């Protein structure tokens, strides 16, 4: 099974790269597959590559579902 997760762009870097965060964890990813990436954008991330931009509301809904699933698995 594959999982793609929403991340927020904190900084656009040279070479079609960006620094993103998820719950305080920072990572440098490739943005080669997505046009016009800007700080503040939410991207769908899979194995180090941004696949698409998504709306902030959709990103937050998805992250909340992931948090709920993690809490349920820990119980």
C-alpha cells in the first residue's frame, strides 16, 4: 500500500526543490512535477516527490483523518 500525505511549503529552493513541514518535521523534497510552487502552498507528497497542489482545507481535513487513525491504532 502507498500513502501520499499533505505537507506545507516553507521555502522554495533552487533546482525544483522545496523545504516542507509536517507536524514540525522539516524535509527537502522535489517539486519537479508541480508548477509554480510558492511558500504556504500545500502539496501531496509521495516518496520525496510533490505530486499535486491541494487546497489548505483539504490538506487539514486529510491530516486530521491521519491523526485520528494514528490515535485509534495506538489505543
